């Protein structure tokens, strides 16, 4: 290959890389470019949260209390929001040294409501 051909290939590759970078920096359809979720309704003070399974629920824009299941109490403790907890699982109340967040919050957790998690139907099928 001659030098001119190599230079042209490098320029084309550079242009493609730049295009891919800029394409990744744009907002997807349905998203607002200002970073706000398009499901937020500031007038009513609510927002819609959709989970990984596509289930949606309307919650207040400002969350003041949380009932934690599935390890959420641990995460909320680590981010400094344990004071927002109003319910935790019985496992979180056990004060086990392997779960440092439960030891730190033992007094707080023992006064909270117990939250039970209902096992999804698919697990009932697999049990048999």
C-alpha cells in the first residue's frame, strides 16, 4: 500500500470514531437532554418509576420514608439514609456481625416494622 492510501484509511477511521463518540453523547428518544426524567410530573409532585420487569408505580417526587427489602436497608445505611427507614426485614433485625449495617443500626431496627417479602410465583413452581 502506498502512503496516501494508508492516510485515507486513517482519516476515515478517525471520522468514524468521532461520529460514534458524538452519537453516544446524545439523548435517546423519550429522554430529555437536561437530565430530568420525562416521567416526572413536577406540578403534582409525583414521578413514575419503572423496574426492570416493566412494572410502573407512581411515587412522590420527594421520598420521606422507605420500607426496605432485599438488602435495601444495607444500601440505605451506607448512603446515610437509615433515618428514612420505617420497616426492615426480620433478617435485618438480627444484629449479626457479618452484617455490619445491622449491628450499627440494632437499636433503630428493633423499633421498626417487620417487612415480609412475598416470594414470586415462579419460585413456587421451581420448589416442587
